[in-house]
C-alpha cells in the first residue's frame, strides 16, 4: 500500500512537470520547482527520469542569462513518442493519423466503409490502427479514438446507430489486438479537448459544436470535460426546435440536427430552403440558455467553413447576445476552430496524452 501511494505521488509529480512544460515551453529545473511547488531535489530526480525515458532533452542555456552559472533548460521532445489517433465520425470512411506529442500530424491513413457496420466495422477500425502503428516513427504511447455515439467512462460505445454499434467494447478489443493503452471517447468530446489543449485558447469554459453528418457538442467547464450522469452531455443535436418539421433518424420530429447538419445546410442552400442566417438564429435560441447557465467564455464551431463561418456564425453570435444578460455575454467569443478537419484526430491524441502523461 505504501509503495503504491509513493508510486501515485511520483506519477502525479511527474505529470505536474510535464503539464508545465506543455503549457509554458522549455524551463530550467529552478523554474519547474517554483512553478510546481516541488523541491529542487525532487524536480532534479524527476527530470532525470524523464530525460532517461527520452521524453525531455537538455536545451542548453538561455541567451540572456546573467552572471554566474546559467541554468540549463529542459524541454519536451515533440517526437519522443507518437500516438495512433482514429476519427470514426465521417459517414463513408474511417480516418486515422500518427500524431506527435505537440499534436502535429505525422502520417495519415484511412479506410472506406463501403456500407460496413457491426463487427465488420470493428475489424476495419482495428486494421486501420494496426496500419498506423506500423507507420509511427517513434515508440507508440497509445491509441486514441473519437467515435460517434454515446461512450461510457470505460470506453464502451453504448450506442452509435450509424455503425450499428450497441455495447461495443472497442477499447478492450483494440487493447487486446494492439497491446497498447487505448482511450475511446465521443467525437465531439474529443474535439473540445483538442480545442482546449491545442486550439490556442486560454478559455477554461467552452463549448465546441461539431457540425457534420450529425450535430454534437463537447463541453469543458472549469477546465474539465463534462460527461453527464449517463455519458450523454453535449447531445444537443436531438433537441426539438421545429415540431412541425422533418422526421429525424432518431424518431423525433424537427430535431436541431434536421436543420443544422451539413447535408441539410447544403440542401437548404441548393433548393432555397432555410437561409444560413435563420439557422444561426435557431441555434442561438438553443445555445443562449446554455451560455447563460454556465457563463461560457467561448462557443467554437467545427465543420465546413463555407457553411458555418459567415451568416450562420454571425446570426448565432447576435442571437445569443440578444437573449442573455450583459454579464453573460461581455467576454463571449463565438468563433471557428482553427484545427479544421483534424479536430477529432488531435483530440483523440489528447485522450492519450492526458491518460498516459497526465497532461491536457
Ligand atoms: Zn433527432
């Protein structure tokens, strides 16, 4: 028991150091001691271990150092380890990448679904992960997966209807086949983690809305992912916004998804349907109470920029501001994600970084 606790403490201290280096860049051992509150001796010991593991390297001394023995900086090595990341959310294929510790994509692969679902789709995902592991140019830290559907805390996919998955333990299957740590989460949840870690934001309270074949949201509040008591936080795509509207795949009529999904937006443009500005206003009506209830700092849109980054975003921004009190919207930012189509892949890598190294 004592030994286990000591191991836990060491792991926690190690992640404090990695966390600081991720967020702030290279630092001296003295900087790290100040920032983490650990003693110099503990920091030197932990940094020694991280250097031996190849995660850090010595970077020499800062140019502006004053008289006396200048401190040596240590920093993370971006390619010390690679991560296999999968995005299972596109309609017709599964896409994957090898991602380094800085969230940069180093290699890509994908596989066409050709109508596959159920066990066959599981086999395709395993095959794709195996191919990417071969393509990695460094030891693989783990496998991260962003999947459509509701995923529980153990990484079991409870329900992803387009892949005909219910109760699929993709985490366990991948772990057994690849013998690596595996993390599986909902695609919108992985996307908001990517935004939080690598989107260049300082906000700790944000919602990311992912608009593709479906509509989903991921929420980070107080710097932590919100998952909900039944793991379905962020599932706003099936909130009814037009009770006289179209029947949705979920069985209800007039869900947000039936006007906001990318295919519906494109259809509307082509056939003179609901204008993008009007969709933005409907979305604003759905999001305003959420922004007000949680005092969100940012609402981030991820999806096709030609559909989202114009009238729709502006109308959404206007509508939310109109409907909430000034204190709620004073610092509100409504913007596009800079991570583009890679947002889920990068988020899948963040799952592994956070699970294996304690950084996020
Ligand atoms: Zn629905």
